[in-house]
C-alpha cells in the first residue's frame, strides 16, 4: 500500500492506540480464567461459549480482513466488472457453511472436538488420512498467515507515511499479536475481532462516500466514463474468463468454508441456535463488504487511470490520500479506518496462528508424538511451535513473493482437497478411509504440480478444482468398491450418518 501523505505521525499515534487496545483485550480476556492455559478447549475454543455478537464478528473477521480491502480493490481496478465474482464467491462460502456447520456442531459437542482433524480422525479412524489432512490444513494456514504478514507490513508502512518501515511494521505487530494471543487465547482473538469489525464496516462506507464525492457522480456515471475510456473493463467476459470465474467459485467456496480457524469457530459457539443466527447475519456481508470494496476499485479506474499492475497494488492508499484531502472529517476517518485495516489484518493473522498452534499441539504432538501429555503441556507446545512458525514466515515476508491476490489463490489449491473427506463424510456413511486418502493425495499432487510448473489453470480451470474433481471421483468410486464392515456401520449409526 502506498505511503499516505496525509498520515505520518498521526498514523503512528493511531496504531499505538490500536496496539494498546489489543493488548488490553488480551490481558482482560485471560484475567481470572484459571484454567485458560491448562485446557485445549478453553484456550483454543474460548470454552465453547462464544455468544452471538462475538461469534458473528469472529466469523466475519475469518472471512474478511483488511487484506480484503487492500488486495481486492486493486483486482477490481485491473479486471473491471469481471471481479463481481468476489461477491459471489464470498456468498457461496456461507451456503457451504450451512451445508455442514450445524450438523458438525452437534457432533463436535458430543465428541468434544478441538481441531478440525478431530472430526477426520473420529470419522475415518485412519492415521494416514488424519496425517494428510493435518498437512494440507497446515499448508493452507501457513500460506494464509504469510499473506497477512505481508499485508501488515504494507498497511503500517503506508499509514505512517514510511515513518515505520515495512519490515519493522511486520515485526512490531507480530509481537503485539503474540502477546495478546498468549494471554487470552481464542477469547482475546474473538473480542479483537469485534473491535476491528465495527470500525472496518463504518470505514468502508465513509471511504466510498468520499470516493464518489471526488468522482462527482454515482455508479452509473462512473460506468459511463469507463465505457468511454476503458470499455474492455465493462464488456461481457470471454468464455474462458467465465470458466475461470466458475472455477474460482468452487475453489474459494469449498476451500474457505473448511478453513481450520473457521471450523473451530463452529466448535466455539455456545449453542446451535447462536451458530445459525450468526450465519444468517453473515449472509448479508458479501454485498456490504466485498461489494463496496469492488465499487472502490471501479471508482479508482476513473480517478486514477492508467496504473500498471505494480502501481495498482497501491490503489487503496492513493485513493485514501485523495479522500483525506477533502476536509478534516475525512482526514481523521481515513486515519482511523486505515488503523482498523491494520488491526483487521492482525486480527485475521491471530486467528490463523491460533488454529495453526492447535493443530500442532492437539493433533501432531497430542496424537502422534506424546499422546499421554497433559493438556497444559500440549497448549505450551502449540504456543512455542507457533512462535517458531511465525519466525520462519517472517523471513519469507521480509521479501514477499507475488501480489497479495496471487498469494491468496495459492493457499486454496491444496486446502480444498480436504473438502470431500470433511463434508461428504458427514452425510455418507459408506465413504471409506483408503479411497479418501488416495483421493486427497492424488488431488493434492495434481494441484501442486500445476502450481509448481507455472500452469495453475487448464482451460481456465484452477489446478485445485481439477484435483478436487479427481479427488471426489476416487473417493466415491473407491468407497463403492470397499466393503463396509458391520462394526463401522454400527459406529456411524450412533452419530446419525445416513
């Protein structure tokens, strides 16, 4: 994100305030919680007692972050109205959630699940399936965390006008994140989500109002100007573009819904009713968040025409400079808003790190390395390994690879391969472990090889989607070929799998 010429010292002050608030939230979240650090459920799932407001905002922060604004608006600027797909794939995520979340919640309460792969382990009782699912989820989380670290550095450096350099920004806010997460666990993460979510929602609306004031019109007039200056960006997409759009819907819709940190929020709800109410409100968020960000990118085509790909990545900061110059009100709103963007990115990163740590502590360490370890030790191992992982990712983030959108796409290619085991396993009792394992593995190999060779799509279809199709085929056909044992049939009947 470009340096905000209006910010500088004021931006530094706002960031200090946000950092202090997040640290206080961490302190008060952990204060008085005697068993917080002694229980996997208490530390990683807030005791499975999140109410409606906290659950809604932590789900909101899971699906959206400051990076949604920083990364999606430039994509809309570069591609034009084709990027309407961002609204639809954010919407389809909610539909996929509703496909499995209520059913999974009931089972998770009964079986006391902590991590997503607790369900995989319970459902298939197979070490190979569980280990592969753990690896693919850790891959997705590590990739997502890298994306957030890159975004933190860009956002802070931009907000402070370069006063805080990119690298120092990343390190500084990572330390803040580690401290409050260490102190308060999931509860601290959820409450910081409430803070940043509220400010982010208001800020997006005011940002857009300022942008329309500068352009002197509404969406219709902006579209007419684009039609005259850059008609390709409002034209009917080509067939291959439409295919790619559908592929993206499947990749993101299936992949984001089984984010490990999203699944753990399902586990954290205080009741099934609270969970369903939260998702009902989440259904309104794609047009109110991604939709407004899309419009910001479209307005940028008129206000700042002719930017190349590298410069367009700085679009949000450039527009903020223009909006802040309108008057004193917009000046301070932009500073507070960009501070909220930083807080939102940090808040998303803390969710990812918490889930990463839980997979290490409960699954890798607790199931395979030291099954007899006490929960307090498992929590400690997860914290320490999480810090080590962040250190490794910081080295990568020091010189970030690719644009934020490219990083965004990469993480789904492998993560989405867990979907058949995760969701199909909820409804089809015949789904067997061996076909699921080979389906996941071969699907991941296909997606990984296409990505590594630079051929991430084939005829507009993402490698992850092609891998997922093969994955489904192997899992379904293979399961029909594997005989169902009476013991497993009886076990699955107990959890009402049809």
